[in-house]
């Protein structure tokens, strides 16, 4: 069994873009990912359960996206974002994000 997967993603509108190695996900384990822009002093942490797919539509989409750019992926990692925290400095730091 693989120790993990290299995960690269871009959202439909291009706002969430990351490249991270995810270790093998076991049932009940959730995933947290943080990103920040130091110049703008703006950041977010995303959290939720993760699942790896080695076949089906998610995997096929990941394989198509990688074609010509990267080796064939071993799996597609899908994170269901349940919470978003703000990492901005100040009184809202670490609080649940509200629009």
C-alpha cells in the first residue's frame, strides 16, 4: 500500500490552488490545509474529511488534468471542506470564517 499521494488541485474558479503530499488516509481521519499571502496578511485554513479514489470520475478527471504535465496519478484525493478558519492577524485570528 502506498504511503501517500501527491495532491495538486485548482478549484473551478481558480481560487484554491495547492500542491501537497497526503499520507495514506485512514477512516475517520480529517485533513487540514492552510494557505496564506504574507504581503496581504491574509490566510485561511481548510478542514474536513479526505478520501482517495483510484478509479471512477474523480480519478479520471485527475488523470486527464495530469496528461502531458505530470506522471499518471496513483489516486485522486478529494477533501470535503467542512470548516474554514481565518488566519488573518488580529481579533479574528483562528476563528471560523464568515463572509
